[in-house]
C-alpha cells in the first residue's frame, strides 16, 4: 500500500468511527504531502506496511499533530482544531504546512511511536466476558494484558457497563459504559480480581506528564469525551505495566498458573503488531501452562471482515475450547454479543 493510499484508507476508518475532523486532516495531509524534506522523505521511504494493518503511519502522524495542539506549541494548528469553528480545507492545509516546516522534530519523534490508543470503551468486552467467566468457573482471577499501553483497561472490573436492560459492575464505578448493545444480554457474576498486570514494548506511565501527553495525543481531537473517560480511569489506576516482549514476559508470568484461580489473558487490537514468532510463543506458553490450571484467552482483534469491527473470541484451556462471543466496534461504540 502506498503512503497516500494509507492516508485515504485511514481517513475512511476515522470517518466510520465518528471522527469527521480527523478524517479531513488525514485526507488533506495525504493529498498534500510530497517528498523533499527529511520528514516527508522518511514517510515516503518507510519500509513495510504503512497502513492500518501494519505500522499505522497515518495515525502516528495524526498523533504528532494532536500533541502539538495539546501543548499549544503550534498556534496555527490550534486555530483550526476543535473546539475552534469549522475551518476550510485551505486553512487546514496551511496549518499543516506550518507544522511540517516548524515542528518537524516533534512529528518525527511521534513517527517512532506505535499507536497506543488505550481506548477504555473496549473494556465493555472484558466486563461482559469477565462476568461470564466468573459465573462459569466460580474462581478468583489473575489478569494479564498483552500490549497494554498505559494499562487503563486492566481496571475493567472497576468500570460499569450498561448493556441494554442489564447493568454490570460496581456501584461506585468512575464511569458507566453504555455502548449500542446488540444480540444477547450479558450474564454472570461480579468477578474478583486478585492481581492485574500488563506488558508493552513501549508502556506509558500515566503519572508522567510526557506519557500522559502521549496517551492523550492518540485520542482524536473531535472526541473530547474519550479523553474524559481515560482521565477518569487513570484516577483509580493501581495496575502494573512492564516493559518487554509479550512472549518472554508471558512465559514468566504463567509460572503462577494453578487450579485455585482462573488466569485471564487478553489483548485488544494489539495482536496484529506482534511478530509471528511472538504470537507463536505466546500461544505455546498458554497451552503448556494450562496443564497446571484453567486459563481463558480473550481476544478482541481485527480480522478479514473490514469495516465491521473486531472479532471477539474466547479460548478456554486446558480443553482448547474456542468460543465466538460476537463483534465489537474498534472504539467500543457498539457491541454485538453472543455468549453461550
């Protein structure tokens, strides 16, 4: 896929995800970017898949722009970004030109960073699956997230979910998720989480101002409610996110598997970024450790049904039973649930 095509595809994705402003920015950037500067040349010469199912180069660039807005370092961008009145395409194009000329170093740094949205609305999947698992196993849980970013979704059992006529989660939750719920009503009991831990190659520490800026930059400027939810999740954060390779880390963590608890491993829109060797090692580690105790592997990942959200699958070990739990919007706006 060419760089321009990647920008256009990502713009379509953003538009479908209710972010018309960022879709405009991506289309304008993709149409006007041209080789001739170190930053532009780096983007056009990027090795590998620059699109949404690869390195997501347009999202890296978009996050760099948002960072310049959040810090106020580029007033020309601030002037055309929400909540400013709707600008013209020409005004956006001129502001992008200023950003590219005057803030190339910042944008270049953001190109080094893989997107880490840490979208807390995805926790609706973990809440529904976690309650179902709690009822099935009647065991407390140790929770592990692969590709955890800042780790906000490790707190999923502390969030509340309104699923049609069913409410799940604690009464004192910092916020209530209310996606457009389709399919079956969720069932189960309130889970008891004994520990929560995640891993990421480049984890963010939400107590660090630089990492808080980085996390915020991946949230789209015309969706301020997403930033509000993330900050609410951060206010109760007690988990631990380690830096490291997912496979090596998981092999170590699974030494704690035992029959007196359920081990829940999950990932949301992260698996595609793992090298094939890492994926193979993770799956082998899960299957081997399951001989010592029950493991649930929950996956929310893109598949070949482009434009129709992510597939939700749950594999229960040691039996290796694979369940399809439905589909979910990439940002958790809707969830089509079909648990047995």
